[in-house]
C-alpha cells in the first residue's frame, strides 16, 4: 500500500485524487495533505482519512485552532511549510497539484527525498526543468506527469520506437474564447474567459487555457519530460478534447490517446506509475476519427504560446520571468484590474527585460521570480 502526500487537496486535481484514493483503498492511503485558503476542506478530509498525520494550510491564523482540534496531527504553515511537509511527513508518493510557482520547491524536495513525484504543477518544470532533470538523471526519485496531454504522450510513446517518431502533437481546445474574433478579445471579461467549453478546472488554469499560455507551458513540459527538440513538438487545435495528444510517426501513421475529458484517468495512470490498463488508437489519418474536429493552430491568435516557445529557446531565466509575470497578470485580470490583451502585453514586457541566463540555482530562480513579479506589478 502506497502512502500519499497530496499537495493542493482542495483544488480540482486534488479532489479527483481523493476520489482515486477512495476507489482503491487497498492500494493507496492518504497520510498528509495541504490546502490553500479553503480551510473548510480540512475537517472533511480528516474525517474521511484518519491516517493523516501532517497538514499544511496557507492561512497561519487557523493553525492554533486546528492544532487544538486535532492534537494528533502536526500542522505546517508559512513560506517554508510546503517544503517542510515534504521532509517530515511519511509518504511514498507525492501528488503535486499546487498551482503556480509555489509548487516548484516542494517538487524538488520530493525528488531529493527519493520519492515518487506525480506532477500536475506545470510551473515546476517551466521554471526548474533543468534542476529536476538533473536530479532524475542522478537517480533521485521518479516522476510521472498528471497533465492529460503528457500522460497521453507517455502512453503513445510506449507503443513505438523513439527513432520512428516524427512529431509530438499536443492538442488544444482553444479555451473559452476560441470563437471570439481577434479584434473583440480585449472586450472579454474574466467571466467570459472562465466558461471553458470542455473542461472544468480552477480559475487560473482556465484563463491560461483561454490565452493558451498553458499550451506554451505544456510544450516546455514535453521538452523536459520526453527530450525531443522544440521543432518536433507541435500544437493542433481540437474542439471536443477527446484526443489528448498524438504521436506522429515517420511512416505517416498516428498513435492517438482518445478518451473523454476527465482527469481521473491521468491521475490513476500516474499513481499506478504507468502500469494501469490503457489503450491507444493507431490511424493512418486523423480523418478516421469521425467524431473529432481538428484545426490548424494560429500563432497570431495565441501570442502567449509563442512567447513561451521563445522563452524556452532563450534560457531558464526567461521562463522564470514568463511564469511569474503571467501569474501576476492573470490574477489582475481575474480581479478586473486589467484587460484581456494586457495579460500578454505585461508578460511580454517583463520577459523582454530579463537577461538570458541558463543553469540557474534554486536561489537564483527565486530571485528572478521575485524581481519579475515586482516588474509585472509596476
């Protein structure tokens, strides 16, 4: 039985991970978790998982209250609390479902503890892919992605030889504003951008889907996870979100991961370390998928994706700036403080100011992150 540390238990991925743990009580047991502002989830989770001995909560004002209520549970908070819980709790697998830069250091810490990391936190690889890959290459821990696109790529790649691969193709729904004319995008409100046509997710990633910054992040993730050059990682628009990713082979055939837009399967795949049952389709043409509609990706409509690709080519420091500025800009947009197009404009300006650096230490990554957030706020 695998002991699970769940970071981000109150979010979309976190709640679905709890579903899987309940579904397989002989395989998994929850021993530690974290929540952000949603402290109301703590009572519910602790009542259903009495095996939990360590909890992180973002709001330090509640630590004394919960510590008194649950004397057998150790509570963490503060800037270092997420790293502390990865060091002090007892677990075999960490599901990192945190949103944003805060997921980076815990991801590194989990690998340094030689544990299994099931990673849904895109930002960890965006800002620290080189550090994470170095740890993995030295034998520290194991990493399994949870993103549906990268789980799909893992499935498809397991069915072919690396030398036969022509392209990795990541599909994209285009988000809630995909049918809005380009010249009308700046008139769209946060509420408009949060109406995703096929997925139900948290607000930050849903806005990232609208701008397709998330697709840029996923390209960076695929680059670090599967080690193919950028020019072999493509984006294809797909309306229904039934095809999660595609591997195109040199002989002209396609290996396709096909399934409903539901994160339970990618989470299950990661928790079982890729050993769960799955099937893929092999087709000679994508036209054979009769219930699917595909469209060419338009880089002019989604400049955030292009900005992410440019950052990947320019060095780690640019990707750190990209992530930090995007987090600030998305938050400002959600709070009705800026217009939609300013998400890209602000992020682009901050990335442009950042000098190109590679092989950044954790300390330097944190410094660039702080500086970039200040610049974005200005």
